[in-house]
C-alpha cells in the first residue's frame, strides 16, 4: 500500500537460508519480525550489504524506507 517493493520468503526455512536467497536477488534489506518483536512492536531491519541491524518501531517502518 505504501509503494515499497517487498517480497515474503516462499517457505518455512531458517533465517540463514532466507538471507542467502535475498542476497542472491540483491535485496538490500531484510525485515525480521518474530514473537519478541511482536511483543515489543518493533521490526529488526537488517542491511544485507553492511550487516548492520536496527530495531524500528512498526509505526516508523514506512518512513524508514521512504525518507
């Protein structure tokens, strides 16, 4: 809805396999939301080029990807 291109991984798999898939497709960021993140209402955004990770509140995700 926000016009941000995104893709969900197509099967249940370990994160390492999902990261490798994203890297092969040259996807720049991975957004990780597990049970702890749901409780905190944050997403972990990982820059797949630098390896840097940061927690972004759900309400701020749109502005993170659309500066």
